[in-house]
C-alpha cells in the first residue's frame, strides 16, 4: 500500500475509502477488516518499516528500511513472472528408502511445492536446478521424475493457492 503512495506517505482515511487503489493484483478481492489492518500497521511499526508523521490524522510514511523492503519485494515479484507451466515432481520410492522419501517430501515443501498427492508435488515457477539438487542429494533419482505441464484440470485451485 505504502509503496504505491506518493512519496511513501498515506493517510489512513484515504486507504480506508480507496482500498482498491492500493491493493495488488486486479482489484480488492476481500473486505477490509479493521482489526487485521490495525494489526498489520502495528507490525510494520514494530519492525521499523513505517513511522507516523501525524498522529491526529493518522498519516504515516515508509522509513528508509521500509522503502528498501518494498523495493526488494517489487524486484522479487518481477522476477517471478509465471510462464503458464506447472512443474511436477512425481516419485515412487520403495519402502526401504522411506527416510530419503520423507526427506524429499519435506525439502519440496520447503522450496514451496504444493503436495497435490502423497507422491506428486506441483510448483508454478522454474526450479529445475533446485529439484535436481534435492533429488540428487537424497539419492532419489531412480524413483523421481520431473514433469513440465502446460495445464492441469485443477488449474483454478492451483492458481488460487499460488496467488497467480
């Protein structure tokens, strides 16, 4: 919200009356809840990302570290443009290698994969190097495969999960 504000300043009342202007994506999708907004502002202030300019009108601005953080978030968002393909890791590891299989599962979740089924994990962004590293590290190459798919019949649910 503040990153979109002119000079990093915003009045609380402006945000409350025009939330769609400050929202990311195609528009404001969820109703604005005062408690959640208050909690978010408190966290931002505690983390040193915003300062109050005027307590009476509830005007606040981004601090230098807040501007840095907003810039890094913007750079990361630009790097992660979805190319419309799904990356799937599919594996069928024998029971005697259960420790490696469970470690592979945990590592894929840590990278950001969605566990679609017990042995099928899905991710929207290019991450072949990370997958190869994890599969090789846990010595699961004989049982793990990487699939790149143009579409999945459950696209809508997956897009919502990954905020695409």
